[in-house]
């Protein structure tokens, strides 16, 4: 019950945030275009993601590999 | 009426005079006024100097990592015993770009990596503890992406290979992305296939006699993966070790959206289907009657991870990078991953980023610890990758990207160093230190 309430709350908050999206012009994207704001893994994280996929059952949904290439899941 | 007509003509003449009022050159004094401003003389490039189609090196990245771990639940010894591992990995990524006739940007990414690892538990593939402890993995990759010059939409293909002495993998992918009309959102899609082969290297107590020969000698597979004649004779005509296939197919979806000038989010989901030989032949399982066998897992697995990233620019110098993932599969595992990285921008070109990641998972229904399985179980493993546990990973990174280049070397545009400490509540601990060098 507690877990499902949390999920609903997170969903409502997310929907609210998404519905308030504003259209930005290119000149308004100076913060969004900062290299640290990139919605991707850092290059230096590459091998961290590899060892995590060896040691943990879960993988994927992180723009990384989902299997193959090693003796891991 | 006449007055109105004359007024309009008069007004239009006055306007015309005003329009030319500032265009008259003042010839009264030919001396230039004093100014500190010195305009830069721009010379138009010669037509032969400018070629938008020319092939150029866009980026070169070198990434090295050293990883070391210890624990006491090795799958090779049935869920007990050392998990000491070291791994040194090095990767080189080369990105080439050129512009096509239709102003589309082409990017060719070529990668090459190699890892060398040592694993103490590998020695126990043989019951004597004298098996092979090290190995090298090579993994070249290729990707070609075309970006539409007008819309920013992309399409690409990729290929991948990975080879080590007991595992080979061949992969390919197709991917595309499409921006929304206002260019504040982007949808991406990727299809991947990995066709792998697992070499059947069994623990020494299960070593199989492969080929009886007429001389009475036999070929046997040792625990370290070598094929030798039982009488010590020549191995020139030795047969190759048998393998079993393992295939992985993935469809990846992503949607990123700028919410406002400080916040952007991305939704990620993968649908993964695996089939084939999903066990590893050198993983032992000890039953509750004391007898041992090798790991046995189902021949198919379906995985569904869904995730969200949200990055927020807080004030002028702090960036919050957050990530959450929920994972489920049809082997009974459920997992949650949450991470937060706080980037402190000391200057526009120097940042320090401490991070923390928490992970928790439930056990797969085929897992039991050492001597926890019954001989009547259909599937069994004592690999702690499938156990119930939680883990914490924390550390910090530093990134330097000065406009005049790192150490004043213009082409050396970025340097990143990152250290992390990882601990599971199963007693597994590890450390990883990584270095990334970027050249343009």
C-alpha cells in the first residue's frame, strides 16, 4: 500500500512537471547545453557499468549493454 | 484636398531626407577618431580551403580503468571461496565526421578495447587450484550515424565483437532518433542483437573424454580450457572445444524532454529476450547431500528495465544528475537502482562530482547458497549475482576542460578521473579508478 502510494505520488509529480514544459529557444539553452547536463553516462563511467552488469542481476535502461560480450547475465 | 495632397508629398520628402541624413560621409576631417578597438581583418577563405565534405577527426577518447575486488562467494566453488579479481581495461574510441552532398552529417565511430583480468577463483576450475587465473578480452566496435542537417534526426548502424578464451560475442544494431517540432524533445529507438558462444569448459571433476584415437590415446579438455592428449603426445591436430550459443535481442526506447531552462528529463526502457545456454559451465553447485554438479538455468529469459534520468541546474554552479531504474525479469528478480551525482562547477572548466548509488534486488527463484539446493530442483545456481542483496557505490570524479586545452595543449580538450568504492551486503567489496582523456 505504502509502495503503491509512493509510485502514484511520483507519477503525479512527474505528470505535473511534464505538463509544465516550456518551449525554449536555442539562445535560452545555455544551461541545458552545458556538457555536465548531458542525459547520458559519462565516458569515464564505461567500465563501472560493465562491472555492475557482472555483479548484479539487473542491467539495461541506462543506454548501456543489456547482455552479450561477456560471460555475464 | 489640395492641402492634403501637398502635405503628403512634403512629408514623404522630409522622410526621404531623414533617411539619407546619416549616410553622408563627413569629409571635413579625414583623420580617424581615436579608439582602442582594432577590428580584426577577416580574409575570405579561398574556395579551395573550405570543403564542408572533407573527412575530419572529430574526437579521440582514451579510457583506462583499474578494478579490484574481494569477496567470499565465488560461483566457481559453489557459492563459497575467494572472489578476488583484478582487471585492467583500456579503450580507444575514434570519431570521424564528414558532410555529405545533401548537407547530412556522417559520423563514423571506431572503437577498440582490451581487458586483462586475473581471477583467483578461476584457478579452482580444477580441483587442484592450479587452473588458469588470467585472461584477455578484445572488443572492437563500429558505428555509422547519419544526421539530417535540417531536422537533426539521426539514423545509424553498428557492429560489435568481443572475444576471450571462453566466450565469443558478435553483435549488431540499428538505431534512429527524431526530434520534436520545437526541438525540445527527442525520441530514440535502437534494435540490438548479440549472438554469443560459450565455450564449454567444465570443472575438472566433470572433464569429458572427447575423442578416442586409434593409438589408444585420448584427447581431454583440461579445466583451463586446453585440449591435450592423455598420453602427453602432440596436440597438433587437437579438436576445438565445443561451444553453445546464447542469443540476446533488445529493443531500446528513449524519450528526452527539456522541461524548462534548468531541468531536462529522459525516460528509458529496454525489452530484452535471451535464449540459449544462459548458465556458465564452470559454475559449481553443491546439493544438500554434499554432491556437486554444474549450474543449470532455463534456456530463456525475459528482462524489462525501465528508467528515468533527470538533470537539474541548481543556481549557477551546481548540477544535480539523478537516475532511477526499476527492473524485473521472468526468473523472479526485481531490482531498484537510484543514483545521485552532484556536480560542483569550481569554474566553467573545472568540476568536482561526488556521487552515490544504491541498488537492491530480490533473489532469482533458481538461486540457493552453498548446499542449499535439493537434487530434485529443476534449475539451480549458487551464483550470488542472482542472490538477494543490496549494494552501495560511492566516490567522486574530477573533470578538467580548459578552453586552451589541458596543460596548455590545445588538442587535449578534456581530462576526467573518477574513483568509486562498491560494497554489497554479501561481503563483496571492490574499487575502481578510471581515467578518460579526450582529444579533438
